[in-house]
């Protein structure tokens, strides 16, 4: 999802309860939460906590949600930027934004810095220098690498970054002391879709015969974001028909609409 530039939100309400499924990812990232809750414990033992963790998976699978939940669980500030914000920036602006972001983060540590769509700045650097826009992207990437090397593991800043293209990232990003950990955030299986429906059906007025098993079975290949859309769309369809409840047909119509949207997207891509 689109994160605002410096979307500093020190009162993150999101917790693991809001993130359905993704059990393995939650277990893995729990270590980061534990560290942020009690950095001293790790310092005393001389333990090394990762500075950077890469969340890898298709769009809409809950990477941003999970990163926010880490901040919410640990009750620490959440700073975020999106790699796409850096595209088409004036010379020097990207690098100075990165510098400012880390300066603020270090002041507010322990905290989370979240970089969405890191591939937009972190694509492998080209050997043949040519376009100035490319140079600017590389400046931004270099600044990010400098920042990550510049703070110690004990500074209490943990950088989480999301991408759906780990394969195109500059290998320098994955070096020890940078994003040396990866957590897979995949598309939900049937039982996970059931849980995601649970989260997004909360607060909706549903027809009595409607069940989440039926909905989960109707939505193979859907991401969490697609499921959230289905629930919202179904409510809109029911409202348009002035119904008192959202029923099966409203959901089927909503699913059709989302499938249509997904197909159109894939036509454009190919
Ligand atoms: P992108 O790569 O497009 O930025 P993302 O992986 O960061 O996507 P999110 O922005 O976290 O995805 O998800 C978008 C919305 O979809 C969330 O705000 C939430 O409403 C819903 N969603 C996604 N995954 C889940 C999940 N596992 N549990 C509950 N809701 C989810």
C-alpha cells in the first residue's frame, strides 16, 4: 500500500491481531518485536539483532500491515517512506530525504523505519551510466547504504523494507549488516483466506446463511488486499440495492468485479 513520505505515526494501533494468517512470518518477526520492547536485554547479552529485514511477497499480501503491527506490538514509532516517492526527484533530494529520515529515526529510537517498494530505489545499479534520473536513484540508494552502515545494531533503529521483486535488488543491499534477513509473505492459502475474511467481515451486516468457508473457497489466488476489496465492494452492492443485509449474491458479484479487475491488470502487464 502507498505509504506517505515520512508518515510518522507514533501511535500505531495495528497489532498482530489485525494480520490474519502469515503465521511463519509473525514468528520470525517476533524477534524484532522482542528486541524493540527490551533492547537492554539484548545489549547486556551482547546479542546481534538484525538491522534490516526484507519482507518479500506479491502485492497486497500484508507486508505494510505486518511492519505496522511490529511497531504497534512493540509500542514504538513508525516512520515510513515509499521507494516510488523517490522516482522523478530532483538531484540531491532523494539522498537528503533518506538522511533526514534516519536522523529523525535515530532521535526517536527505538523505532521502526519502513521502506515500501524498496525495488524502486534498490534495483541493481547499472554499469553503464547514462540517464541522470538513474544517477539520482543511485545516489538515493547509496545514501541508504551509507545510513545503514552508519548506525550500530544497538541504536535501536530497525529497518523493514518491502518488495515483490527481491530478484532485481542490488546485492549490496543484502550484505551482512544491511538487509541480511528475508521473510516470505506469500498469497494466502484457503485457511488463511478464511481468517482474512474474518478480519474484514467484522462490522458488516451479513445475511445469516453467509459463511466464510464459502467465501474462502470462491477466492483462490486472492491477496489480503483483494479480500478487503471484496468485502467493501459487497457492502456497496448491497447498499445500492437497499438491502438490510449483505448476501451471497452480493459477494459473488463483488468477487466477479475484483476478478475482472485482476484480469484487466494482467492483460496490461503482458
Ligand atoms: P503492496 O506490496 O501493494 O504495498 P502490501 O503487501 O504492503 O502490498 P498491505 O498494504 O499490507 O499489503 O495490504 C493492503 C490491505 O489489505 C491491508 O490494509 C489490509 O486491509 C488487507 N490485508 C492484506 N493482507 C492482510 C492480512 N494478512 N490480514 C488482514 N488484512 C490484510
